[in-house]
């Protein structure tokens, strides 16, 4: 599955992940919201195993590094 996603953190040197939102490319009506995945990672980790391509702005230099 291909998804477009964004993650929100508490700062540029994050200690918390506020939320992650992902929208499926092939079915844009499907939106996945994960609140505080740093405290409860199970649902996000399960979801991430089904993703074959992550699409987002600055994900290589920031988001993926901090997730």
C-alpha cells in the first residue's frame, strides 16, 4: 500500500510524537490517524507493516529519522 503521511512532533529536537496521519493513495477515503504513537505504538507498527511506500514532505531528513 502507498500512503501519503505527516507526523507532528513537539519540537525540532523531538521527545514526543503528537500524531501521525496517513492517507491511502489508491483509496483516498481511507485515512488513518494515530494519536500519541510514542506512548501506544502497537497500532501504528501494525499499520506500518502493510505500507510499501511512504510519501511525504521532508520525511527522509526529519520524520523517518525521529520515528
